[in-house]
C-alpha cells in the first residue's frame, strides 16, 4: 500500500503512535547488519529514539557546514584530475566524496567508501543482509575505533544515511548543470531540486494497532510513503510538474521527512552537495 498525498504522508511521518518505523528484532550483539539496525536512531521510536537522536545531533554540530563544504570541494576537484568523462566523473564524485568527508570527520580510518556502500544496500529491515555486508559492518566497526557500541553504530549510520541520498542529490543537480552554474540563488535552486526530484523517493512505516487502521490490530501493515508524489501534490504546490526555483512554496517539500524522524543532517547534506558541485565546477567550468 502506498500513501501519496502531501497531507497523508506528512500525517504518517508526524504521528509515531500510529505509524512507527520498521525495525529489526534480531537480538545478536555481534557487529553485523542486524546489530547495526538495532543500535541506530533510524529504526527505533519513543524514548530510545529521543536519546539516540540527541547523540546524533551532537555529533553533527562539529564539524561546521563550512568545513564540510570546503573539504567536499577539495576532494571533488582532486577526484577529477584524471581524464574522465562527464557522466562518469559526476557519478564518481557523488558516490565517493560525501562518504569520504564524513568518514574522516567522524573519526574513521582508511577508505571505508566501499564498505559503507555494501552495507547501504541492505540497511533497511525489509532487505536481507548477506555475508559481504556483515563483513563490511565488522570492518567499519574496527575502522571507527573497534567499539561495537551505540556511538560507533551512530557514526556508521550517519555515513549510510548520507551515502546514496547525497549521491543522488548531487547527480540530480548536475542534470541541470547549466542552470545550476547560472543561478544566483543556489540554496533556492537546491530546495527546488529536492522537491522536484527527491533523492529518496520512498520510505516505509508500520501501521500500529493504536491507529485503528488495521483490520487485525495484531498484524499491522507496512505502508510506503511516496515522498516524490507528495512533493508534487497540486493541493500544496502550484504547477508541481514545473521546475521553478523561485517558487514560494518549495520549502514545504518532504524530502528530508517530517516529525520525530526528520533528517537531522539536512544542513550537512546541503553543504556536502554544494561543495562537491563546486569542486566539479573548478575542474569542468561550463
């Protein structure tokens, strides 16, 4: 079942008593995918979520968004020093630079990009982990200092949350490269990209018994929240199919979620995106 309207999606995102996040109930303490899912803020609710979110928010206060942007620009420019095609160059920067910057800022040693991507593929509870992803989690724990605790899980979770989403955002802006290079309002342009082409289109919620919306309260359904459709709801956005950076209602998009689970790293994702694009522009002007 998919929920598509802006009002219904926002309702599901902001009512954790009726729509809770999917979770993994594996009780193992070993550092593998199941362990990671049960120790991150993404897949819990209530007091546990509040405590873990506070810790993640503190982690994100340092470094500054200025530093993230500058480092992303430096790494992106360096990544394009070889003779590489436009599409391949964009993809390479998008899929490596944000994770590399975050990994270094969060205290991970070595190049953990491939391990982060391996875990990201099976991060969500509706996917089935494999041995390669489990091994990647174990390596990430070691690269993060060796402690299989909530702090390490939170830092790994931040990289995974940023991995595919920030890469997609960079690529979506690059699809409008000439317009992006010409804009004198980059933040508004970025907001409209987020609305028009959200980097994460779908998210999931479990319908709880408290909602009264399940036929069998003991077996709550899992629903998909279509952020892409919500962001183009004509009841909220004027002419939603048009890409219009000057639109006054663009910031009502739900690409970073809403409610208790709204992404705490929006500013960081924006900084990494703008920095990576600046680095690309330094190598490939117009």
